[in-house]
């Protein structure tokens, strides 16, 4: 996966987290690990509130 694809997947996961999708749904759609999703939530979403 190149860097552009990682950014796209990360942005998709971020949007899905904001919409309230479950961890399992996001992992299946994006192929990211739970560890990656929690990092996105902690660093990119929770820091804005």
C-alpha cells in the first residue's frame, strides 16, 4: 500500500468513527487493525473536542 492509499483509508476510517460505526465494521471496510483505529480516535478525533 503506498502513502496515498494509507491517507485515503485513514480518512475513511476517521469519517466512519465520527459517524459512530462499530470497530468491526470499520476494520472490515478499511483493513486497519484495532490498534490503528484507536490511534486515529485518540490523535485525530478526541483531540478536537
